DNA sequence: TCTATATGGTAAAGTTACTTTACTATATAG
DNA sequence: CTATATAGTAAAGTAACTTTACCATATAGA
C-alpha cells in the first residue's frame, strides 16, 4: 500500500503541472473578465465576452453567419443568437447578400464602428498592463505560441 | 471618409492579433474538448471539464470546499455542485473535518483514485501529441508563461 | 460567559453561452 | 426539374457557473 500511495502522490503532482488545459481555462476567464469589466464602463453598451468574440472575424464588407460560425468554431445558431443581441444593441446589422438569396451579411453599424474602435483601446490597455508587469517579450511569445497551438488543433480533428 | 475607413481596417487587423483573450478562450475549449472526448471512452464515468478541474487541487488527506473554491477561482457553491455530482458518481466523498465542526474534507474514493490515475495518462498523452507536433520546448514554455500570467492576475485585483 | 461577527457550507433560482433537434428557403448538380 | 446541399431561423435543452439567502459552528472581545 505504501508504494501505491507514493505512486498516487506523484500522479497528483503530475496533474498539477500537466494540466495545460486548466491553465488555459483560468487564464482565459480572468483575462476576459477584466476586459469586459473595463469595457462596460467605457460606453453604455454592455457587451459580454460572447459578443466581443465576433468582432475580430468581421470584415468591413460584411461577413456571412456561416463563415462567422466556422471561424469562431461554434454553431451557426449560436452565432445567430449573438448577432441578434448585437443587432438589438444597434452595434451590428444584417443585410441580404446580393450574391446569394439565402445568405445574409453581418456588418457594423456606425455606432458599432465607433464602439469597436474604443474597445480596441481597452484591449491594448490591458495587454500593456500585463506587458509592463511580465515583460513585452513574454506577452508576444505567449501570443505566438497560442496561435501555433490553435493552428495545430485546427489541423488535426479529434 | 477614406481616411476613417483605413483607420478602421487597421483597428480590425489589430483586433485580430491583439486579442490574447480570444486566443486563450479558443485554445482552452479545444484542449479540453479533446481531453474529455478521449477520457470519456476510457472508463464508464462520464466526467466533464468542470469535474476534472477539481482533481489537481485535491490532496490525499482531503481538501476543504472553501480551499478548493479559492484555488479554482470559483464560488464555493459552484464547488459544492461539482463535488455533489462527483460524489453521486462515487469518485469523491465528503467527510467531516475533525479539526472544525463546520468544515468537510473532500477526498477520493478507491474507484476515483483509480479513475484519476487513468485520467493522468490521457492528459499526458494529449500533451505529448502536441509536444510532438509543436515541440516540447514550446509546450513547456507555454505552461511556464501561463503560470506567470495567472500569478500576475491573482496578484492584482481588477 | 455571552453576544457579535466571521467562517464553512447548503439551497434555490437566475444567467451566460452555448448545443441539439427540427425545421424553412434558396441554390445547384444531375 | 427533381434531389440534394447549403444558409439561416426557432425552440428547447444543457453546462457551468453566479447571486441571493440562509443555517451551523467557531472565535474574539466585552
């Protein structure tokens, strides 16, 4: 039994350091909580993380729902819900795609345009704060490594 | 208007690369989806990410609910719910803390003990796969950087 | 010693961010 | 010109929490 116990303790220790997944989850939550809390006070629009996740994938000409869903790695129904809320908040609008009668293009409104410009500032601000504390080099490296990790994930299914 | 448009395009481009938060969210989701999918097939226990998040924080002697909540960065009520499910699945058990009549200690059952040893194998397997693809150096560095980021987050509130 | 307050935990309902299942409308290939 | 694929919508369900409210025990101070 003594040997088994030691084995177990080593396993637990391994779990602690091995769980990159848990590290990612916690870091993501903390980062976004801060961004949302900060951004909320900036303008009257209370945008939650799910909303801001859309913006990086929107092109100026407009982007299809299905395209958004693919890029974001969620279902198109989920995109529909998020976009609907942003439409109600008058940040985005949906216009018919002239090249396909079924499709709709999601686009910024003038107000959304201004809000997003502000939002970028908030994000940069938060990243700069961490950069100051941890070093710009670490932040840049983290971003590069995460991008590579995502590319590898996307590359191979299951 | 032309100048504003260019400005906007640059802002969007910046959003794409600047959103470390979004990178973290996506990486976390993908990583854990894979781990859960893999682990589920291993044993009959269908453990979800919320469940496995508890394990790294459990000591062999038993850990208090409040301690778990603090370490995990969630409310003690949330811990209560997760532990209740794991208790029903007979992976964990709650025993009264002899040193404090209010407190309870969360501990592994014999079955949970074995399941977690298996689970460690799955996690290591997945990390090794990415290590093989991206290089062990990148994975180790990512883990170190995330740990530092979390420490910095924890250090300063808001 | 007894009251005030802090701490450990539980209970129930609400919220966020999705997914699943089930459709309708338009497009395209044969 | 039917058969199937694709774009999107609708409604309900689920996971992983939080908020609000509470009870039980502990402990420090009057």
